[in-house]
């Protein structure tokens, strides 16, 4: 007997592509893509917040305009009533 032990044979390792283009994605590419997705999500959330804030501001402005128009109508009615009394005299 000999002390020789044959080296084990390994099956070839098959690397499957990690993305649709058929190339494996490198770590920095994966990080860049992740940062891009996070930036897009932040932009969507910011746009939604701006839209909600704008809606709130328009609602406040509409309430102000409604109150101002009502005061103007009340003033016209009051002046009309006073003018009506004067013409009757």
C-alpha cells in the first residue's frame, strides 16, 4: 500500500446570471440600484406630501374666500336695507 491519496475531482461550478441581461451583477451595481430605488421612493413620498399640503392650503384659501364673500354679501344687504328705508321716507 502507498500513502498516495488521489485529489478529489470537483464538478464544474455553473454560475447563473443574477439579472435579465445575462451578466452577474457586481456589488457596487446592486448598491447603486438600491440607492436609486430608495431615491425614487423618497421622491414619490415627497410629491405626495406636497400634493396633500397644497390641497390643505387651497382648502384654507377657499374657506377664507367664502367668509369674505359672505361678509361682502351681508354688507350689501345691510346697505340695501338702509337705502330702502331712506327711499321710503
